[in-house]
């Protein structure tokens, strides 16, 4: 039985989340479920010329919006509140996913293989990095 399951969520991909729900329910029956949303770092937006144009909320604003979105997504999983923990952090998604997996002593990571539209790849770059570098089993959902 797993004790600590990490579920990284790309909050911009609703279809992926729907795919993950049944698998998370099966594998997280008695575990603590850590949901993680990583906000790619602000320099990424800056490189698109958006950071100073008023189109982007500040860091706190972004984090608040991401947390609200994650709250909505997590509700769909219908897991008792006491067993859920939500995390929103900044940085490169793959690094942050691997880091949190270690810090919550995850014994399973459940991740979607890639965005539905990008079917030419077997594994997206985030999923591939997590499979390669995680210190625990990784369940890749397709
Ligand atoms: P693609 O390259 O097709 O976007 P990814 O490998 O990036 O595929 O995404 C696969 C999975 O990785 C997502 O379903 C999600 O579980 C996780 N993931 C990707 N980006 C993030 C993110 N910013 N925060 C949390 N998880 C993410």
C-alpha cells in the first residue's frame, strides 16, 4: 500500500487531469496525496516580452490564481480533505517535481505521458525526466 503519492498537475491541461483521476483513485486509497502545480519561472514570460507589459500578474498574483485553479482541479478527484496536500511552486517543472517527490518521501508518482494533442511523442519532456530520475516508482498514464 502506498503512503505518499505525488500527482503533478499541469493546470493548463484539463483533459490530462481527467485521464489521471481513475488511476489516482485506485492507487491512493489510503495514501496522502500530494498535488503539485509548478509555475514555470518568470524569465520564460520575460523572454516573450510579457513581463513588463501589464499582461502578467505579479508573482503572488500568479501563485494565487494557480492555487485557485489547482483547488478546482483537486475537487474533481474527490479525495477526503485530510488526505490531500496541495503545493504550488515556481521553477522548472521537472526539477520541482523531482524535488518534491524527495521531500514528501513519495513512494509513487502518477503522471500523464504527454499533452493529448502531441501524440508523436511517447513521453513528454517532463514525464520523461521524471521517469528517468525519480527515486521511486512512476506510473505513466496514457
Ligand atoms: P508535454 O511535453 O506533452 O507537455 P509533459 O511531459 O510536459 O508533456 O507533461 C506530462 C505531465 O507532466 C503532465 O500531465 C503533468 O503531470 C506533468 N507536468 C507538466 N508540466 C507541469 C507543471 N507545470 N506542473 C506540474 N506538473 C506538470
